């Protein structure tokens, strides 16, 4: 039998005039991160008398989905925990999907972060809704279940922000599915108007300051932007001269590697982890 070829179909509803798309477009506003030195690295542009002027946004753009990537022990979880505490302290509801660590341990870490930030955790604890995918295989191994649970939380708790720590754990040992998983998550965040941070783990073979995470480029190519966290052990005099640190010391670095919804500083910055367990962005590597 000869195969019957299906005629290509014109999907007219997929054609949208720019003016009509703008009418449905949400307003973008700054979302403070709770990380010292980070909010001033994002910009917007204003037109004044036909000339564009750069203006500090004062946070990450709302409704953006960011990939927070780096090797282990670079401060990724600290960053999203500080973000969570900051938003909770402003009266916003945050969904914290924990994939690696059971929820009862994550909440202890969040409480410590709040104390370090000078915030009374007892006043904000119920603004944080934990989804424990670490303890529940039916959430961790089944994306539809996870998203249905998150949708339920959004509707019942008026959640505006979502953290996934880590997204890599959702396709562990199944990296061929990474793009599919990340695309599902990204599309969900857009449908439900979430500002989201996805933590992703770099393979040890990747260069420290590349944005590539486990699963190849699946995360970075789909999300709105990427923040890269790295650390380097100063091994010789050449590195010591570059980083202006003595041999044997660890230097931590930070870079924003793209953002679709706002302008951003493109330089590499020094990052510090304080003794109280907070990260802060200090000064650029190059002046």
C-alpha cells in the first residue's frame, strides 16, 4: 500500500501581530534577590529625546526563568535560599521544590539563612511552600505529577515564585531527556506567570566559567538567562597575579551569562561567602 501524505496545515492562530502580542504582554518589574551586589547588575533602557539611556533595574526581571549553574560548593543553593527568604520577607509566597535534600533539612537551612539576613523566620515561615521531591519518588520521577502538585500549590497559596534545587536531579541518569524535561518546566513557569530559579549542576569536566550544566546545553538554551558561579584554587604565581590572591587560596567568581528580559553587566565578578553563610557579589575581576 502506498503511504498517504498528510498535507501541511496552516495554523492561522499562530500568526500574531506585534501590537496584539504587546496588549497581552505582562509588565516587567524588578524582583530583589536578597544577594548583596547582584540587583544592580541588571539594566533596563529608556528612550529620552530619541536617545537610549541605561537605567539600573534593581533586581532580576519579573517572570524570568533563570538557570543558576556551577560546580558543587560554589554557592548556588545559598543564592536561591537568600532569594527565597527575601521574597518571603516581602510577603510573597515561594514554592521551593527540593529534589536533592528532604524538606525537613531544607527548612533548617532556610531558617539559618533568615537569621544571617537579620529576618525573624517565625514571621515568614508559612510564606515558603516546600515540595519534597527528594522524599517522594512519584514527584521526582514523574514530571506531570510534579507540575500538577505545583499547580495545586499556586492556586491554593497564590505562589508567585518557584525554586527548583536542583533541576539536574529530575533527569539524573536520563540526560537524553534533559531538553524535554527543562522545556516542560519552562513552559509551565510561563503559563503560570512564575519568576523561577532552576539550580543546575555542572559536570566536573566542564570549564568553571562556562554555563554548560549536566544535560549539555539543555538548560541554558531554553531559559531566559543564566548565572554562573565558579571557584578556583590558586595553584601558581600566574594565577596569583591574575586573581590578586596568594597561592593556596580559593577565589570565587560570578557572571551573568545572558538575560532575554533585561540588559545585564557582562563582566566577571568576585563572589564571597561570608562566615554566616551568605553570598555577596563584590567587584569585577577586570576594572
